[in-house]
């Protein structure tokens, strides 16, 4: 199947999903219907994955060449009740699903059960769940909450994670039943896209749409995919511990998985650690990992990164984050002599350098940091910020600075940049196998403000070519291979050069202006041509001015 056909499939899927959300928008605000829709999508996905594994097992049980073959003759023949009963029993053996990392889905949580009973339970009903067991369900919302609760009980990793609030939603039960029927039509089976990629696309699309719908609040948990992709491409988190102290919905972890898979690596070589303060966003991130079968540690609970560090002993190989820009009043309950403030105490009015130092504190000796911050972090001297930045530069921790174009975010117009830091600029082999050269005393500056395209009237995005250009520049510089300074785009600068600029890290100061293209025309000839052209334009201007005055005079307005 071609990329165009795949994209059309995903586009059609997006329309269907947003129609599903629209069914709830008249009665719920964006923050509520986000979880209402994504919760049902989650059940649909794990049910489909479970059904796919069931079908594989049925084929294996009936295949004489399979280790799982069940000989019908041992049970009275293929059509006997005993054989069919044995098949049914085997299909409910949990170990068959765990061995392929397939989510175990209890009977009352399977999509077929929801869809078969979503009309029956309006007003209440007693439903059979097999083995002579029955459950009382009072409403469609209760039916969904019961399914989510059963999934949590069967999968302890999700305890306290799933958003079981459908019973409390102020929504018409018939409309909720219709939503189940609509989501039932979402296909997680495709000729060339695997089910996890389809679901991943759903999550990315829905989070982006909800970020638009919720405005600033939504942007707190959603980082544009292209920015996350750029940071992951540049850092190459192939092996080791990956940590995000402001993880939102887990976008960096998802892109790390995509990157590892694309480069034939193993997701099992990476350990995922994260922290998130917002409870519902913490739930969303945990679901995001669970559906992909990624093992994760997001702490015991959602918590404030500064006052309740869930990973105090962690020293990660890759630390990546997009924290809230210029966060105020972050330090309530935080000591001025906190061991994280090794390079200076961050000001109370802005958390930028608190995030930066927190991340460095949790970085292993050979580890790297990628941090998205507001542009002010590169030049501000307010309340100790300049002194902290100077200390970071003098300790040779800053590796690369990337200036980003405007209009990349749904929730803010604040210009942004990416800080890349490392604790070891010595020559060594990276986690991805690159032979890095000795980069001590040097910083790479990349000005990417002219890259990207307008995807609509208000939002800019990067193309894959843009991402590859920035990434290749960084990697070539790290390896001293095919790198050269390019006016207006990139420059490698030593610490003495940065000191001359008072430790300001704005790339534009160092990369200079793009060289003007020489058109071959002599200066004297060009000036003669341009002044003649200007004289002609002045004359035309005078003629038009006289015509306008004449027209106004004819209307009785003499000027």
C-alpha cells in the first residue's frame, strides 16, 4: 500500500474520531470529552489486540504442525461439545496472551461485550459474564466504568490510572451508547500499518485537537510532534534510562519508541522514567505507554517535580522535557540550598533554570539533556539567571543551542529554543554507536528560525527534510565529519567567543547573516538601473496623486 493510501486511511480515521468527540461537545467541555473519547478508544484498542491474539490461538489450536495443536479426536471429534468446550477453556488461559505481550482483557471489558449490551443497560440490567457469573449494570456509564475497573484489576500496572468517571458524566445515556457504536467502526487492522501505529496516530491527533480546543491548558500536556521528533533524532536514545520530569502525555517516550524501531533497535534496551503533576495527564501518559507494551516507571503518584521528586536517586542517560515556559511561584516548599542548585539558586519568578538544573542533577556522567525553553533563557540576566548560565558555560556543559521559528505551538506565541547539554564532551562512542570527537570548549549554534512551513493560517511545522538538516548538522559537528560553519544557519564557537558576548547563547549572535547571492551586476550599473526605476515610480506616484485630487474635487472635496 502506498504512503498516499496510508495517509488517506489516517485522514478518514481522524474525521471519524473528531465526529465521535463532537457527539459529546454539546454537553461536556474539552477537558472532559478528551478523556471520555480516549478512554473508549483505549478499550477498543486493547480489545482488538486481544481478539487478534485469540484468532492466532484458534488457528494454532487447529494446526497439526503447531505446538499448540489440540487433536479433536482426543475430545470426541471436531464438532463435539467437549472439543468446543476445551477450545473455549484454552482461549481463556492468560499465559497465551502474556507470552506475546498482549494485554489481558477480561470478558466484561471486551468491546464486543460493551457493544452487545450498550442499549440493554439503559435503565439497568443484569448481564452474564460466563462461568455462571452475572453482574448488575445500572447505566451505559456504569458499563464502561466496570470495563475499565476490570482491566485495572487484571493489569496491576494500571492501578489508579484509568479514568473511571463515565457514571458521573452529565451526558445522555443514549448519546453515550451511540458513541460506543461509532468508535466500534474504528479499524485497528490495516494492510501496511500495525495496530499500535494506528492507535499512536489516534492519540497524537486527538491530543493535538484537544490542545487547540482547550487553548493554553491543553498545551500543557502536548508538545508538537515535529519538535519532539527533532530532539529525539538529535539525542538518539538507543540504550539506557530515559527520563522526562515534565512528561505530559508521554510524547518523548512515544517518539523514542518510533526512533528505536525505525533504526532496528530494541525498546527493551531502554528504561522509561517520568513525572507529571496533573493527575489526569499522568493517567493519560500511563495509558499511552500501556497500549504500546512499554514498561514504565512514572512514580507512585502524580506529584510536583520540585517538592516531591518521584525519582530522587535516578541518574538517567537521556533527559528530555518541554516544561511550562517561564513558570512562576514554582519554589514554594523548595529550599534555597537544595543540592540540585549546583550552579546557582533559580529565581522565584521563573523556573527555567530550575528545570535545567533539576535535569542536570538527574543526568548520568555520560548523559545528555534536551530541554525546550523560552528564548529569554538564552540571554536574561534577571535575578541570578545570567550567573547560572555563565556557570553552565564555564563548566562546559552546554553542547548545542537551536533557535526555533515562531508559531510552532497551539498554546503560546512565546519564541522558543532547545538547549542540548552533556556532562561529557570527551571523545567517546555514543549509545547509538557514533564515534564522537573531543568537543571540549566548543558549543554549536543552529539558527532554525527560517525553516518550516505554514501548515495552516496560524501554525508552523517542520518537514522531515528540515528535521534531517538540523540533525545532520549536529551529528556531523559531534563527529567532526563534513561539518562547516554556514552563515545564517550554524556556527561552532569556542568559550572565548561566547565570553566576548557576555555569555549570551542566542544563535543569531554567532551564525551571522546569510551571505547575499552575487547576481554578477556591477554596483555602478545596478545603482544607475535602480535610480532610473525609482524616478519612474516617483513620476507615476505624482500622476496618481493628481488623479485622486481631481476625483475628490469632482465630489466637492478640494484638497
